[in-house]
């Protein structure tokens, strides 16, 4: 069923990144189910709910879980495993899977294929763990981390030789079946998805209740036909543009993404801005070109070096434009740590930023650019940080005090030209970007002989990628390594 040699093992637990499912029939059945059922769930905006659901017909309103969609294959006497389709990522032996196996045996099942969500349980906290946290914990493989994983049964695909895919138009039968198989206790490590059967006119109120208590959103199923809808919160935040990344797109050159910030109440000539999100999605081609012409004259010295995920430099600009951003949710923490971003002071007299440190700031998930707000000014509260529920008082700033460890140091020469690469790790668990990549470019005959660039990274893998990019871009033919 799966290739055990592709799994990395720690005790009973094993995980393979992909390509580990050897039963192609099983993989095809799972992939077809995802294509024909799960990916045909229609996305709706919360604003559509009163018009779309106004009658008295019963519907099932289920919690939407922020995790990784997986299939679980169970066969009595064989090793149960959770897998993705079509990628073939496989997990075996984690506590939630063992509990699911025990429940299916107790229910008298011999063979089953279930569609589940691999998610996180955070007892006593409204903070959810997203798919990135699920993946991180899966590869961490510590006992405590694996114990945090839960399996939520969403649907039954096959059961003891019966093909249940046709039951989408009569989902109540599947709903009752899942309760008999795994139970409905939402506090358990394994359970049927949490849901209520309601008149459709009550969908909007139930959605609001779930979101207000920290829920990801809802999935609404009609019980008399195979219609399903997913609804997530819609958030609109106005943020001030403080930087941009330029690059090539579709044979043109323009703005690849905008760096945005939110403001604290101004005091005298100095204001505090906190970096919020970098957004490129939603920009039309014409806007990318036009924004580049608008932003280039506003460029100024960067208060700290920043790059995007491709290693391209973030160029800072005077805070002038307000961008309306749309997204789904505000994420307070990921990877078990609070989200922190840069706090900058803006001096309106010297027209300059100063980097002050890091402070907590929520991240807008699935952020996209909507439009420029020419009717707003950030100094008048047009980009206030209170929009994301943060305290408007000045933050307690974090300053690093940890020691730096040299991970990599290389020197290259060519005649009178030198290039030096240094990769450091700052020993401070609270730093958002603890890896520093310094690139020194010295050419004696150049008007500006010495240039030093700095990139930052969130982990060592990313730091090494940036280091290799610097070497590829900075070492032309003829350079030899000296150190």
C-alpha cells in the first residue's frame, strides 16, 4: 500500500514527504474524490449569506478546520496510514491515527477510506494552528508535538467494500455513519466534524457565532442535494505603503509587491509605524507599472535590510499612499510563537525611518490588494493599528542581546576585486529573522569601492538559499576562493 523505505522513522511514527503510496488504485480513488467533491465546494462571501440562504429548508452548518486535508486508509490486520492525494505524503503511527484505528475496530469495520482533516487541538485557547503548524509539528516528530495532532472525520469514501461517494446528495446518511464510527465529541483527539442542522435562514447567525469564538469559518451542506459551500471571514484593512519590491512580470517591469504598515497615534514630529503585510496578489498589470512610476520618486534610505522570498530587495518609500487590503483572517501566532514584525519611527522633519525593534502584530492571511484609498491619510488615522484589534499604545520593543554564531564564511578574489560571504545565526529565540547573510563587494577601481549588503532569513535553510543566490549573482568568471 505504501513504501516504508521512503519514510523517516522515530519510534512508531513515520513520515514521507511524497510519492510513498504504491497502491495506484487507492491513490486515484482519493484524488478523484478530492477533484469531484472537495474541490467543488463553492466559496461564498459572508455578504452573500442573507440572499443565498433565506428559506426554511434544513442545512448542515459545519465548522471549517484550518489544517491539512488527508485520507486515512484502514484495513484490519494491516498498518493504517494517512496520506495526501495526489502527492502521496504518508504519515503512520501518530497518536490520533492509533485512536482512529481503535475506534474503527471497535465499530466492527474491516476496511475503510475516510476523508479527514489533520488539525491541531489547542485546549484552553481560541488560537488556531494552521496548516503550516500541522506540517511543522509533523516533521518535528517529538512526542509532545505529535500528541497535539487531531483527526476530524469529514466524509466516508469507502466502507467494507461499499462505495459511498454517491451519498453526497443524501449526506445525512454519511453524517450519521461518521458519528457511529468515530463519535461526535469535539474535544476528543478523533471525532466527526462539529456541525449543526439548522433552517437555512439561520446560517448567517451561526457563521457569525463561530467566527466570533475563534472559528476558521463554516461549510454549509444542503441535505437534499449535493450542494456545499464554504464561507470564511472577510476582512478589510487600510494600510500605508512604506516599501515595494520591483521585478519582471509577463515581459514587463513593475511592482512585484507592496510592503505595508499600520500606525500608532502620532506624538510630535515622530510617529510609529509597524510593518503589517507584504502584498502582491490582486495587483493588475497596469497597476504594477503605474505604481512603480509613483513610488520610485518616494524612495529613501532603508532603516534595515529586507528582502522578499526570492531575495529581491525591499525599497522603502515615504509613507504617502493608503492601500485597502482584503484577507480572510488575522493570525496571531504560528510555529508556537507570537507573530512579531518591525516597528519603525518616522520623522516627518528629516523624512527618515529608524528601526526600533520587534513587537507583536497579527498577520492578515491570504492578503490581496483591493485599491488605493486617495480619500484617506495615515496621519489622520487612515491606517491605524486599532483596525486589527491591537492596543494603540506604544509597544514594548524587543531588542536582541543574543550572541552570533558564524555558520559560513567564504572569501573570493579576482585581481583587485574581493567578495566575502558571511552567514550568522543570532542566538535569540524571540527574533523573527535570526539568520543574517552579509555580502561584501570590494572593487578598488570602482567609484564606490566598498558595498555591503545584508539579507535576513527565518531559518537556516532559507539563509543558505539566499547565500547561494549571492554567490551566483556576485561571482563572475575568474573568481577563485581564497578562504
